[in-house]
C-alpha cells in the first residue's frame, strides 16, 4: 500500500489509530520515503523440525499482521536446511497452525530447498572472489581456533588456498567425494572481528541424509546463517522481522548480501515471547514428547499452538494476547496468567453456557412427582443478547457437586446444608430435608423439597435464597470424562539453570482426570472446537483426541478466575 493509500484508509476510519510500535514507525517512514517502491513484503520462516509454540504465534502475528495492516503480503518459507531433524508432519502442522490463527500466506509458500542450486552458485561466486574457502579441520579444531570475545582467533592453515583449489574441492564436496565432517566451506571475513559470528563462519557442511523434499540429490547443505539472508533477498522481502537472538547475526547476513551484490532485504529484531512456567525450546519440547511426559505435541499442557487449540484456546484470544504483549526491543518474561486472561476475556463474550457436575452427589427432590420431567429454559450466553435460550430437563433426581453440600456449615456458607435454602440455577428454590451416608460416613444422597412457585423467571414464592447451585438431571445426564490442566512446570523458569535438568521441575499435578462426571444432554455431542462455560466451573472444550460420541471427554481450558498460587 502506498503512503497515500494508507492515509486514505486512516481518514476513512478503516482502522483505529493507536500509538505506533517501533516497527510500525519504521514501516511508515519507509512508505513515506518510497523505499522498496512502496511495497511491504514480509515472511515467516519456520524450521520444519517441530510444532510451533506460543512464541511462534507472536512472530506470526507480527509478520502477517503488519503486512496485513499496511496492504502487503507475507511469504511462508520453510527453512529446511537440516534434513536429519525435518519432517513433512511438521510442515503440515505449521500450515494448519497459521491458517487456524486466521492468516494467509498470500505471498506464496516457499522452501529454502527451492534455492539450493542458487545458494550453491552464490557460494561458488564467493569462492571465485576469494571470499570463501574449504577447510579440512575438524569441528573441534575450528571451534578452538575461533578465539574468544576480546581475544582474536587464529587463521586456519587452509585459509589461503587458491580460489581454483577451493572451487575444485567444493565441487567434489557436492559430488560426494568426502565423508561427513571431513571438509566444510567457510566464509573468509575476519578472525579478529569483535562479533564472533563474523570469524570465518561455516557456510556448508556435508550430510548424507535424506531430505524430505530433495531426496538424495544433495549431500552438502547450507548453514542457516548463509541461507537465511539470501533467501530473503531472492524473495525480495522488504522487512525481515526476527526475534532478538538474531540481532548479532544481522552483520553476517548483510555481509553476504553486500559481497554478492543482491537485493538488500533489511532485518529488524524484536523481543521474543517468553512465558513463565513454560519452555520454548523445540528440542526440550520434543524430549517431553519422546519420554512420554505428555501425550504428544498437541498435549493441552504444551505451549504449542496445537496444544493450546486442543485445550480450548481460540485464535482471537491468542491474537489479542500477542497484541496486548506488544513489541519491545528488550527481552522480558510475561506472566502466564496474562495469556489465560486473554482467553477468559474472549470466551466470556462468545462461549455458550452449559451445566456439568464434575464430582457428582445425588440430590433427591422428595416432593417432586416421580417420572415427571420439565424442560427449563435457560440463557445460552448472558453476554450475548442474540444467543437466545436452550432448555434442560428437570426431574425428581438430580446431580450436584459434592463440594456444594456440608453437614456442618456456618452462617457464611451459602450453599446447601442442614437448615439452608438454595436456588437451583434456572429452576426452583429447594430446602434441605435430610441426607444419607454410607458405612464410611460419606454422604451419598441429599434430600430436599422444592417450592413450586419459586421457578426461575416466574418466582412468586417470596422465599429468599442467597446461594445458587448448578445441577444436572439424573436420567438425561451424559457420562463424561473431564481433564483439569494446570501449569506443566512447578517453577517459573524451569530451564534457567543449565546445570539442572529441566525435567525435574515437571509439575506432577499438571493433569487431574475426573471419571464419572455428569453433563447436560446437549453436551453429549458437543461440537469439536467449541468452548463452553460450565457454570461456576470454568471454560471447557471437547477433546479432539479422546472420547467418542455420547461419551465425551472435556478439557478445561481455563478457570473462571485466576486461582494459581505459584
């Protein structure tokens, strides 16, 4: 979008103006200056070596969202330069996650492997210019002669090979003439450079591994730092947006672009998303999966987008969370409760309400006719006037929560107890009559009487009830399994200490499985992907992996309020 077009959009009220973040300021300055011909073209370049997590979700919202805001397009480019760890399963999951978040890669779908031949020719160009050389040293020897911050490195004994010899060796590397680790290609820059990444970095290594797209066509693969900037350049990306850990890599990207004389894509860094009680390393997340701590990448306790989706998070909640966190130039840690707040805020407005009893206790309405069923109207969502009503059955025998009855209770107890009166939500006021216990002294039934003229919506009884309980009618109830999720780790920074295995901080109480829950009839075939507010209990969604029609499993997405004690 041109500067004039963007201004017209603002004047027409097409978007609400709010203070610009530093990347928006840069984009608007570039548009005003006519830079890149007024184009805005971003990219999202994930490695297909794992599932995307909430940190990637922020990056997706940044790259796709800014292009969308300024009338540009975004490329989806898979950085598939490490065949040993990549898989088409990850490619498909990445596509699904981005689409679920509500974004389209209108610039096209690409792979770094699309550019392997171009990158190879670029490497030859640098070799011919005396800017790259083949090194015979081992990885350990190269690391040792790199030096340290403030201490210059030493030159490789192979650094002064002629361009002709380097070209011949590199061509032999491609032809498979050498073993893995026997030779590498390095850029010839400066072994005394203050930025360690500029000290003759590796450009290519030998790997005899089957690639998920190119098969066995290649046995040399470009390093990320060599491929990344050139791939941006090949695609004519105008604004290459990266997280802060790539800030020190920018001089190297720029060096390659300058030496090759190609399109100058410009990188800008922003703070990555860090959440407490969470880890963001795909390598460590993979370990959780492989060691069976979780039941897959989409386990609802995982910070992956697929895990959050299965747990009951909505795209809107995640996008709003990313917007609320904003863009910063310094890394910080965001409290997990802010992510949960974003979900509550959205679901409170859109989630249909439902009745469910997680730990059932039989409630017998002794003066209600046996065999009679009434269908009680109740609001689907009081926050949405257009949502309408649903009906739920009421009969002589009901289920209530075990925690809603006490044999002994003080004056501040507003639920059911001897001498207490409560309202059953959307139904009648009931009064305690009696209770039944088993041989262990556990309450197995509570008996109450109802007041016929106290029906919700037409109460003429004059009876007051301070407490309101949720309930489910016994004969029509559907049996369900309910899974209550909490933080996966018991400490705020489980991977902060490199000397301590993060696995020891896995929270043993991160999952509680409740069998024998009772839910109202229309939840028996609840639609996948829809989150419900279970009255007084929290927000729940039907699990996409477990359960079957008529015997559902529900995952708790989040409680009604933040009850985490840390």
